[in-house]
C-alpha cells in the first residue's frame, strides 16, 4: 500500500488550509535577503573569526553550517548525527565549536585546524543551551539540559568540573553577570556569577570557579520571578541590567538596582523566543513565534519597526554591527538593518509591494490601471 507525507492528501480544517496557503504565498518574499537552507534552523551564533558578517547555524537535520551574509555562501562545518541540534557555542581560545543535541550529547569540532572532534556525555535529556568562557586562562564550557541540570566542563580535557541542580524544569539559556568580571575585562579570572533561565520561569544565580560551584544564597531564597512562564533568553546590557524573552508573550528589562523589577515590558502576540540589544543604536530587537522580528526603542519601549519576512517561527537572533540576523523554522537566514534609514527603506519596499500587488489584482480582474483623466484622454485619441 502506498503512503504519503503530503499534507494535501490528508483531512485538514479550513483554518489549517488557510494557514498553509498563507505560508506558501509568503515563502517567496525576498525581504531580509534570505539564504535558504534545507531544514529547520534551531540556533545561530556569530562566527567571530570571519573577517566579515557570518553566522554558524544549527539545523534540525543534525548539521552545523556557516553562512556568509554578504555572498550567501553556505558551507557545512560538520554533521555530528541525525538528531536535531538545538544550541551552539564557540571557544575562540581553543578554536572549538560546540553543538548541543537532542541525543543528550555535546559535539565539538576544531574550526581552526579541522578534523579534531569530541563528544561530551553527561546530560540525561536534550542539551538545550551552551556557553563558553575561561577560568584562570583555561577554556570552560557550560551546558544546560532538559534534565534541569547545569554542567561545567574543562574544554581541554573534556571532563566535567561541576554538575549543578536547582531548577525543576528544562534549562533555556545561560549568561555571565558582567559585574562579576574584573573591571574592564571581557572574561573572568578565577570565578564568575552565572545567571540561568528555565522553563520553570525562574532565573537563578550561581558562583562558578575551577574548584567550587554552588547556587548563591540569595538565589536559593529568592530566585528572580519576572515572568509567568518559561524564560527563553537572557541578555545583559552595559549597565549590568537584564533583558529577557519569555513564553508569557513579553520581553522585559529587569533593573538590578530595583531588585530586578521590570521597568520596560514589551508586549507580543505570541511567545518571544529571543532578544538582543544594540545600545549604540538605541534599539532592542525581539524574535517572536508569530514569524515577526520587531525593533523597539530602548528608552521609550515604543515599537519602531516590524520586519515581516519569515513564514514560520523565528527561533534566534544574532547582533552583527548595525544589523540583526534572524533564523527560523522556515529554514532561512535573514538580515535586517537597525538604522533609521533601514526602517525608511523597508517601509518604501512595503509600499512598492502593495502597489505592485494592487496593479496585479486589477490586471487579473480585467480592470484598467489608468486614472480617470488618462482614460478620458485615451478616449479622445481613439475618437480622433
């Protein structure tokens, strides 16, 4: 008996058919200069070693690829397996690229020399988030899993340094508190404070060093509870305050001096999957499950621009200079300008598309695209 995976061959509601038709029509748009990949994109990070704008992306097909934005060049970096890859991190010191996987492992490849690969085993469920840093000059990897555990790894040996438990549900994101670093330093010396976000809606804080790791007492007593449900993304700004993205359909700015109270709440129509802040441009960018990328004014919280281009959920954002790169379940990588001129050009593009669409509709209906005056002039010429 023959089988089919084509959705058109199965019973569908009118709503699902309308959604399918809308996405099919939207899929052909060229907004954001899309680079098309063959499978769903679940994560993205900047390639810091590339002299230009490039990102690494993790695909549901189990491959890591590098995408060069200017040329649309796509190159497969490595393919650790057939299970979806959920997260990425790169260690510049060791030139190692790490990918977390649904199969509970973390895979790595040496992007400097190539060939050298590793597989780290320690989680008992999906690996959900990764982060790299260093301690006393030694490269460190931190991972969070759907098993609600945090593991700190020695990158050089591949051995576990610490395994921490505190959250009750899946980890979603990791971030280093910049105020725990030495003044002017981009990396810690002998210890740092780690912030973690989870599906249990709590944001917790941990002391991490080579010899010791533990949850801070204030975190045990009072974890940060700014959201109603899952917190997907944590981003610190230059003041040490925190931007967060959540399944409660908000992105929030949490102020340290007010005991992490929100002074800005950005409302969305669906889950907010990621947030990045471009302080030099005065904007914050959010990625939403409703397929949109939104740009907001940092100071006022006002919506500046809504970039429409993706036709499936937007899963991650990467800030590259004056642009934000977005990736999606639709398998595309798109780039959006964050300057005033970029917003104006986008609005002009939308107006032109609407004009072209109106002309196309009129032509299909057999209607004239001439104005009343042009019609009258044509009639006179015809009579003559």
